[in-house]
């Protein structure tokens, strides 16, 4: 660190212009915080009374105007689990390559970085188009032609295609978070391990990755939270309005909390009757994604603090 | 650095077990190869998205079968009898995409108009004025706003914001460009905030101390020194926020009213490019003209966000290099 005089140490009595500026920017901050509070508040107030064991454990009834949302919870969990199994290893490996193996001036690493950055900026609906055009119409259809005699088995919206589409969407989240964590592992640890005779891969596996675990977990949690809340990419790749059964195979369709909210909000013939259910579903979805986010934020804060202390 | 130390490893293990060194070398190579292979997935994904969205979009330009129903010209020029109309499901389907793009532009402008002052202001406050203790809560809280799923914000806009907007602005239609734009601001603010905050943080402390030492007030320091220095980064933040806004789907699907009208009135319902794809692709016949037109819309969307993001990232990159940051 450079020996810099902290700005705060120079005390100058704020004049009118200063005060106005501080007031205005402070107000802007307050408004953004209020946006967060008002969404949370409205959903919690609206949904709290609906939450019950029945709501969480039962299937929808009577044209989705009664009953619970268990199939949607189940589908969301299954979807994000599958997604994580693909996205986390792929993301961690990418980050390991970028920060441990790639030479400093590597062209390839630059291209990978550009691709990751662009992947993060692709609109989620485009991922939906891609999932439909690639996974279902091409890969799935190909599997059907080869293995199932043209019988539509994998060439249709399925759990596996939705999960893979989401895995690509959340890949940047894992990569960015893991890379940040890997970078914060002190060089001395690597050098020490190598000096003791460990190979590079052993060093990465036994020294670097365990040290970076906090950051990797943050990335994984953020990815799960993001994946659990996305609707646009799964609309055409596997989510179903209503299913009388739970998905048990990779090529089954599934219900999903976010999609359920969309369906109830737009397709219901009687919005007033479904409104409590809608609030309940939104609250469950929000609790799920929000809790994960809070955990991620806390883990990251701790991790950063520890890393700062280690330096 | 590290490479000089690795060469010592085989030398050390050689005397004790001769086969081991070779085996270790092979494991190392295989491991590195696998890691490299997996990290190519990101490149592959971008290419596959380009190829497979492009593949379904291109028939709009080249397929005579599609041209029997719609030509690229007809997608931008007005219909003689109906003007600028998007009505793909009717006896004579109409595919004019201008109302959709104007719709997207309308909500995006509303969203930016709201979120640019708010999030740049908040970034300035957090970076320059906030007490340190407050800063540690404000930043994660705004990050949490980014973690709210867009379908939840869309729902909130549909049920709550729409009522408020109708009460305040007295608009005729409950769901309109204003409601969708305000909803969109919830998603755009965190993006602009965090990139602007990074930009402000990248301004070296010496700029601040020098300006203050020369006798400027805090507002002069901010307006004449810090903001100009961080301007490219803040511009990038706005560009990235724009990219986020035009690509957002669920908020506009729920809150915009979804009527493809071509006018400048913010109180009217609109239909965006993303919402059109989301609502129509589910019901469309695979391989029909309508299907290909929807993919063409997706391709246009993909290319425009790609362009926007490349520009944004470049500005951020250059600014970091100039400031000597990471």
C-alpha cells in the first residue's frame, strides 16, 4: 500500500454547495435502498399469510386457484441442482486455467475472458432461443434419430435441456467469483508448496483451491440464486404450466417457481382469486433466491476480510 | 516465477523411484489438458449461440418459402393498408418490427432516465461522502437488489407500481411504458451503480488530496476533478445499463401491456422485442415464417447487446489501464 493521506482526514467545513451535493447524492442512495425495501416489504406482507405447510407441500388444485406449489419448488430445486453440477466444475476449471495455467500474455486467455464477459451480457431470452435451437432441435433431435428411431424422447422441452441452458447462463458468475478468489491466494503459498516438491497440479488441488474455497462457494451460491430466479431461458426449454406428476427423468418437463408466477399472473382467468397464491409463490421464490444471496454476500465479506488480513 | 521451481520436482524424485517422475509428468499434462479443454466451453458457447440463433434467423433473409409470407423489406416498411403493424397471427400476418423496437427504446429510455441520476448519485455518495460504517451496509444492500429475480420485479410492477403510476400520472391504460420503465429501473440501477462505483474508486486518492490541498471545496473537488476523471467509467456504466435494459424480458412481459403500438406516448401500452419472443415462441409452428422472424428478432437483440457490451467493456478496460488499477 502507498502511504496516502485519507481524504477524510482533511477536514474542511462543508459550504452550501457541498451540503447540497451530499444531500442530493444521499437522497439518491436512500431512494435505491427504498426500492429494495418496498419490493421486499410488499412481497412479505402480501405473501406471509399464505405460507403454510399445506401451501408448501401440496400440488395446485382447481385450475391452479387453490392448493400449494410443491411441484414448482421441487422442479426449481431439481433444475438448479442439475445446473450447478455442470456450471460449477466448468466455471472453476475455466478460472483455474485463466489464473493458474495461462501465460500472462496468453491470446487464448484473452479470448476466453472476452467470451465470458459477453456471455454475461447476452439477454436471457436469447439463451431460451439458443436452448430451443441447439439443445432441443439439434442435440435432442439427433439423439432421438440415432437411439429412439425418431420417437420424440429428448427432442422436446426437458429438465436436462433447461438445466444445461441455465448452466451456460450462470457460467460467468462462477468464473468471475472463482478467479477473484484464486487471485487473492498469496503467491507465497504456491511457491512454498512447489518448493516442498509438490507438482503444479497438486499445488492447485491441495493448496490453492482449498484457500479459495470461500470465493468458489460464493460463486456457486450466486449461480444457484441466479438460476433459480430465471424464467426466460426455461420457458421454451422445459418448464411446464402444470404437471400432475413430479419429474423423475432427465427428459421430463417440470414446474418452476418463477414460471409459475408468470403463468398465474398472465394466464389466469380470475386474477383476484389467484392473487394470494401468486403472492405466496413470489415470497417463496424470493426467500429462496434472497437467502442464498445474503449467504453469498456474508461469505464474500468474510473471505475478503480474511484475505486482506493475510496480506 | 513458478516455472523455475517446477523444474526441480522431477530432479528430486528421480533418485528414489525412476518410474514416478514420468507418471507425475503425464498426470500433470493430462490435468492441464483437461482444465484447458473445459475452459474452452465458454468460447464454444458463444460460438454455438451465434451459430444456432443465426441459423434459424437467416431464412428470413434467404428462404423463398419465408418470403412468401414476409420479406426483410416488409419488416421495416409500412403496410399499405395497415401501416406499421405487428400482427403475426391473423389471416394476413403482418410483421412490421418497428413498433417492437420503438417499444424497447421507450421503456429503456424511461428506465435510464430514472436510474442514471439515482445510481450515479448513490455511487458518488458511497464513494465520496458516506461514513465508512454506512458504506459497508449500503453496498451489499444494493447488490441484493440485483439479486431479486426479474420475474419478482415484474410482478411487483404489475400489481403495485402500475397502481401508483396510474394514480400519480393519471394514465388511461394501467400497463404502459412508464410502468415497465420504472420496473426496469429496479434491475438497471444495481448495474449502473456498481460499475460507476468501481470507476470512482479507481480515481487515485492523490487526485482528491491534491485538489483539497489546493483549496477546493469538496463539491469543487468532486465536480471538477473526480467526476471528469471517472467520466469514461461512468459512461461505460450507462452503456452496460442500457444493454441490460434492452435485454430484460420478464419485467416488460408483465408490466408493459404488450400492445404493439407505434407512438411516442409513454402512457400507452407497448410491446418490446424481448416480450414478443417470450410470448409468441411458445405457440409458433417450428419452421414457419413466424418462427424464423422471432429468431431474427433474437439475433438482432443478441448482436445489439453484444455491440453495447463490447463498447462498455472496452471503456472500462482502457480506464483501468490509465488509472493504473488492476
